[in-house]
């Protein structure tokens, strides 16, 4: 476009044309009708604008194409609207597609949310997931099931819905939006989580049950220096509408990132809600000052439970390192303190503002994170005490059922609740210019949210969505979420086959990590430390201050031929070469490996072999490969778990009724996933032209009522 314009015009030509046009119009206006002065004034204004564009230095496009270049900024300003209303299809919009948004809007208004003529999704697309219905569906229960939150140390358990309002703070949302959601939650009897912005007056007085979220800023329960205040916490935690406390470790959209609220943006209402001064910037650190290790974290949980009078205490985080999750589990066993619930926030979760790199590339997606945490709790014998919540793009009934199958007990939804309140996905939350008044502190815009109307919409949306989730489960032949199992959801792994979640992922059995950690988990379990967060295993090659060439690939005796004494490594290579030319890893006198290479040395290869050749035989057997490798391999033993096992003599901690054997860390499917499924008890498997069932093994998947 600009190249074509450039061939016709340049900036001087544009200015000259405007100057000539202005002069002609002025002359015509002087000698003719006075109406010409209007056109002359417009032309003179354009000439002044062109001169400004040519002389300014901020925008190169305007310097080269004055006036005309401004068309680019005009088109950019309306691009999101053009994309959303005219270009995107019903099923490919992001973050939420048009079908999902339309469903939320229809249910919020109590309208028919049905569609005609079938699905628009590509059911043959790799990654497509679907639920399995039953040939004998059951009737849906009249009242949807609820989930009881409260472990062995909780004296005030709470019953919550399968779907609840996730964390959104006053400050991120307008006062009217918070009140509308709160009233809707009160009408529907589901939980409204406050967000880390504090427990405010807008969260109270509408009959809603609350989960008070506490972040690293400790808003509403902080000392003047920003540290945790036990006295202020206790005063609010005992309020009757506060049904539970959530300690936020990280957020899915920006895990590991703190924040700074400039003093210029701190209004009187925000300062009152967060109990912060208006004349200083407000810091939200990346991590908590009340604890630094998993052990200190669970002790903090115990302290909060005591201060709150025995109410449920939970944690919320986006999964990062699996070692961290296992370290938390070890700390729970060693301290005999466990949270009553854990909310796993997926990296696809929403936020008012986050760097693009964090939203796109940091953190674990909800599917993988949820199954990892569930699997870790099952493997450490803690799952029966701790309820799991899932947060991240939960908007429909099928989303709820999917997360229940993956290991959750309940779900949390934020952006869908915003859409029920009127959000149109304008994605201007961070600009304070939300066009519908939901995510803004501008009173002129916020007045658009009618509290009475929007609270009814939040109520309608929640009621109809949970009812649809219960109806889907009834169509699957179950009347309660505990009857769901991982064989009931399948994923297309290639264009010819699908596999169930039971077959795709490895699901740990109860206490498996305590007794015999399986391969793939054993090293992380061994490294996990209740006194440290993070993966702290040293990588030697990163700490080598004096790097030098090593002689793994040098031919034996080469150093000696050059008049130098053979090195220990060369001598090791010479001896290895005489033993049927089988490559064995060279080690020093102390048994420490001298090689960092996974390949055999050149000298150990037979004629015609290469370092990259795939040989199965004596060489493969020497390095631990071969066709019987899977059967003979034994996992590296982790910690004995004796203290953990002994601890389970306590009655509350020894209840081993497993909820379900669910998920691994959800690693990527191998290329041969469709052709060589893992063995699963009772699962139909195929290998080549044969089909059969694997029997006589205890099931690891499924739920126990």
C-alpha cells in the first residue's frame, strides 16, 4: 500500500498539493459565494496538519506520508471490532470464541441457548476431546450435588457448588460489578472469592458466602510495613459470611510476578479496602513474606486455621515445578498439617493486566497442572483429605465435567462471570476504559452496570450452566461426580484413532510415591525437600570454571603417540576397546563417571558402525537397552517414606479411601501413541492386528463411591 503511494507521491508533493488547493479555494471564496470559505477552512486545516506531520519526529510513517499516513492509525483503532464482528468464525475466537460467549449471554438472560444444524467443530482434528455417553442414561438429580470442603483439622466445613466465582478484586472490577456478582452468588448459593484486593464492603451484605483470598500484599490484614497482621486477619476471618480462606501463591496469567500500584491510581475507596496509605506506591511482592519454604507454608496454614476458628484454609497456585508440588506434600506429612483445598490455576487463566510473555509462555496449562497435583496427592496418600478446585476458562457445562474427570472436585470461573455481568471481551481491562463498566474505576463508565439486572444474570448463568453439567453426567450414566472416571473422556491422538484419558496418562495409585516411586517420578520425589522451594539439583557443567577438551572421542593411545603419557581416560578407553569392543562408561578410581557423553567412544565401534547407529545386541545390553528393558528396569528408589508411613497411624490421616486414581504430569503424547497404547486394566488395547483386554490387575483409574 505504502509502496504504491510512494511511487505516486512524496511528502513534499502532498504538502504542495494541499497548499495549492487551499490557495485556489481561498481565491474562489473571495470572488465567489461565501460557502466556499468552509471548504477553504478545511483545506487550510489539512495543510497545517500536513506541515505538523512532516516536521514531527515520533512517527516515521507520518513524516513520509503526511495526513494520508493517519489512515493507518484509524484502521488500527477499529481492528479489534472488525475482527470480532466480521472476521472471526463462531468457534475460533480467542480467548473465548463466539459460540461460548453467545452461550454465556443467552443463559445469563434466561434465553434458549440451543443451536441448529449440528456442530461446527472439526471432530477429526488431532486433540479434539469428547465425553462418552451411556447406553443407559439416568435421570438428573433434582438438586445439583455440592462439595464439602474441610479436612480432618477443619471444625467449620463448608458446602460449595460445582462452579463458583473465581478471584477478581475490587479495583480490577468496578464497585457495581462486584456487588452484582456478589448478589448473584447470594441468590444462587455459590461461593464468591474476593480476589487478593481484600475483603471490602462491596463483598458483604448481599447474602453471598465468601472465600477471602490473601495474596503476598496481605491486603486487609497487613501491618504498616506490608507484613501479615494476625490481629487484623482474625477480626475479619471470623465474620459469618467468610466460609474459607485462600492463600494465593501465584496466578495463572502471570505466575511468579509481583506488582506495583502507583500512588496516583490509589483512590480513597481502594485505600480503604486494602488498608494502605494513599501517598505511597503499593507493592505486591512476587512471594510471601510470611513463609519461604513448604514447611513454613503449611505451618502458616495451620496458624490461619487457628486464627479463623477452624474454617477451611486452602492454597491457590499455577503449577510450576513438579518438585515444588512434591515438596509441599512432604511438608504436609512431616508437619501433619494439610490445606483443606487446593485451587489449581491454569496458565490460560485471565487477568486485568500481564506482560504478553507471561500470559503466553510462563506457567503450566490447567489440564497438565490439575492432573499433576491430583496425581501427587494420590501418590502421597493425601487426596482423600484435600479437595481440588480448577480455575481457567471454565465457562460451559462440558468444561465442568471435563475438569471433574481430570481430577477436580469443583471449579472456579472468572471471565465467564464477567461476561454474565456484561463483559463483551473488549480486552481493555488494563486501560480503565472498559466500554461496559465492568473492569474500570471510571464512575462515568461504571454506572452502566445495573446491579439488579446483572445480579439476576449472574444467578441465571450459574444455575443453567451447573444444571447442564449435571445433565451431561446423567447422559453419561452417572448421578454424582464421584462416579466419573478417566475412561469417560477421549482425545483424538491421530486421524485414525482416539484414546481415553485412562490410556493416555499414567495415574498413580494411593501411597505409590510413599512406598515405591515409579520411574519418571522417582527423581523428582527424591529431590523434593520440605525446606526448599524450587529444583535445586546442581548441574555440574554450568559450574565448571576451567572448561577443557576431554578425550572421550579420542582414539586410544593417541596422546602417547604425540609423546605424552596417556591420560586416565585414554587408558580407560584402551582397556574398553579390548573387551569385545563393548562401550562401558569409563569411571575414575572413586567410581565417578569420567564421561558426559551418552554415546560410546569412537574406538569402541566396529567397522561400519557409527555413533548414531541403532544397534541392539551386546552394545545395547552394556548400556541398559534391549527388548526386555521395560520389564527389567527398576525405578531409582526415593526416600524410604518410613516416617510418612508411621505417621499414618493417626486416625484422621490414615483414612485411605481413595477418591480416584488419576493423572500423571500430562507429558506430550509420543508419536506412536495411537499405535501402541499403554496397558490399562480392562481397557481395550490394540497392537497390530490383535485386539484384547488386559485383566487381573487392580484398576488405577476411576472413582470409588
